[in-house]
C-alpha cells in the first residue's frame, strides 16, 4: 500500500495530526476477533486485509449456538474463550461484555461513517470497517494492464468470499476436476488472482480459496468500467 495513513488538519493555528482510518472502531474489531476466535480451526489464522475504502477483519469461528448478529447489535454476548476474555478484561481492553459492537456502531455514527458490517462467511466471522477517507493502493509507479484468460475471468467472477474447490466447480457448473484444476484454479493461483486460506497445507481437506488483492482490484475495474455481469 503506497499511501499515507496519517494526515494533518491546518484549519486551526496549530497543526493537528490525525489518522485516515477510524482507529477506535478498528481496535474494537481486532479485540473482538482475538477474544472470539475458534482456536480449534488449526491453520485458519485471523486475517486483516486493507482495501482502498475499508479494512476487513476475519476470525475463524461462527457465532455460538443461540447467538445471532442482531443479538450482537443489542449487546448480547456469549464468550467462547473465557480465559482470554478474562485476561483482556483485567488489562482493561474490555470494559463490559457485549459493549464492543455497540461502541463500534456508535463511534461510526459520531464520525459520520457508514455502519460497520458484520457477516458470517463460511466458517468465519467478518467485520468490515469503513475508512474515513478512501486511500489509493498502487502497484509500482503506474497502472499496468493485466491479461486475463477467459477461464481466469470466469473464476474471478464466480468467487464469493471463501469457497472450496467443490463449491467453485458447482458455481461454475464444471464437472471435470482435472480440467478445472489445470485450466482455472492453478493458473489463477500462479498469477496471484486468488489465494488459499491455508497456503501451508495446499492439499488440506479444509482448503478454501478467495480473491487476492490483485483479483479484487481487477474485478473492481471491470465493474467500474461497466464490464460487470
């Protein structure tokens, strides 16, 4: 990312430095991910991804039985990792159980930002935090045209969040596993359009795939250029 994350306000006599990302909301989202991560999902780390207009924080583990996203918004909380939660509480990183989500939404409203997004994606929870100002992510010194085969383009358009090989083949209505791997999956991985969720174990039965930054960027270019489906 070739962009400033700090800015300055010269509207008053003294310069005031500030961040272009909502640090309070980001802090709460990261703490929530650490406290509620499902550590039984080995090889599935917490991920923080930076985009032009947002930051996405994902942790392994869906909501515990009986919990919904609406419950989270109302301040209801079920603790998955009691020891970690107690340590965070003693360090004063958590003020009150269930208060973090409501605090994120309140801070977003006070800053005039879109409300954070919370969703279950596969077996993971995703928090989407909007930036105060869009940032420009640049690759090198200028825009470089990217050649995409029809097969890779079709794969990029088919991926929604994180998907297994079987889910991708079903979404693309492709039955031949070898053909899919050789013509679609392997080239997209080699060109860094998509990434594995468990790169250290490429043959894992829990392996899933998602768009890499390069794939996300080119998909957005297609959509902005009116080339979307």
